[in-house]
C-alpha cells in the first residue's frame, strides 16, 4: 500500500474512531453531525487513492455510514484503477455488480476494465465493445488502443469486418495521448504502409520513439523510492485476462489433454492466446491473430505484442532471428 492510500484510509478510520470516542463519552457526536457531503468527500478520497480492492473494503466496513455512503455515485466515480483491480480468482456476481455500478457512475477506468472482461473473457462482445467505446470517448488511451486492436483484427466479427484505416486512426489517437504500444503499432503501420501512406523513415522514427519511452517508463518504475511499482491500467486488465485463461485451462485440462492434436499448440479450428504472456487476449475466431512469419508457431494480437515478446523471449526460441 502506498502512502497516499494508507493516509486516506487512516483519515477515514480516524473519523470513525472520533465518532466512537464521542459516543463513549456521551459528548457531542461531531462525526454524526457532519453533513453527508463531507463524509462522501472523504470516502471518495479513499476510493481515489486505493491501491487494492481490499483498501475499499477496509474503508467501507469501517461503519454503517461509510458502507451506505460508499455506494454513492460520487464515490463509485472516483474509485482508482487499482481499487477496481479484481483478480480472476475473485470474480463473482458481486464483483461484476461493483464494477458495473462504478461504470454506470461514469468511472471510465471501470468501463475499460469491465469492457475488456466482457469482451475477451465472458464473450459478451457487444456489451464489452460498448463499455470500451464509452471509455474511449471519455479519453482513456488504453480503451482507445484496445478498440484499435479489435478493429485491426475484426475481433468479434469476420475477417472482412477488419477496418485497417480506422484502426490506424485509433492508434494515432491513443499514441497522441501517450500510449506506447499504440505509438509502436502506428510506427509499424507507417513503416509498412499498412492502412496508411508508407514512409520507412517516419515509421522507423516512431518505433524508436516508442522504444525510448518504454525504456524511460521502465527506468521510472525501477527508480521508485518505495520499491512499489503500481500496475498500469492495461496491466490490470491483462492480469485479469491471463489469470482467467490459466484458470479456464486448468479447469478444462482433462478435456484439453484429450483433444490436443500435437505439441505445436491449437489446431486451426481452435482459438489461440496471444503469445505475449503479459497480454491475455484470446482470438474470437480461428486464425484471427497474426503469426510469426519466420517460425509460424506463435501468434500475436498485434505487432506491438509481437515486438514485446520478441525481446522478452521469442528471439531465443524462433527458428531464426528476425529484426523487428
Ligand atoms: Zn497481445
Ligand atoms: Zn518465430
């Protein structure tokens, strides 16, 4: 837990203790006298600085008043992406309703996370896409990039429903807001003339810029004084999707073992996970993702994921080296 989240929760608990102390001494109940608006402001501050869902639970369970006021739209609107970061193992109707209530309160981080879960994990494509759209209209760069990946691949539709030009435009928008993967994807598109006019120097320049920003972000994370590097918004969604897929594989292991045709992975009719182990996206139809053009044994949802995985592991495993 970081300092901010901790302090906010302590403030909330301090208010509650003050209330208890006043009750015990039968003096004026200053806590009870506080208007709801002020208490809601305090709870919203806790929600905005939460670094885990447990922070919210801890605050909401402080007293009945916190529990009741914690359901207000203002509080749900302010919950941080880390406060929303439910794990796949904890997914339940209650967790679904909580994210839904935050999304309905206008929380664009909740719309993004729930949109990704609905689209990729629960296969409720329309509801997921609607949530991602609303988060994108709210200016969330992670949602804009996720829509770009969906439009690039025609996810949830047919191969013919792909719209490369629209996907490039979405990448450009997300890149302009500082999304590194979108910048890298845009660089590859311009470099290759894919959905946009070709310019090798401009494409290369964007790819190098994306790499530089990625390195700068990594350096900032490792230089954290507290040693605590909070998950980014897209990492929260990816963690859920990766864990969801792992749990589903474990549950279906017996059947999967029986059906597995060979060691090389799924057959053409089966749906593949993106080979970037930190991504978590799964195909929505057979042969949706692009494959490594050298070994053809791994598949990726995007060039950005392919570039990341190339550095992290595939470079050592591929049939021969391929400069990306
Ligand atoms: Zn991917
Ligand atoms: Zn390969």
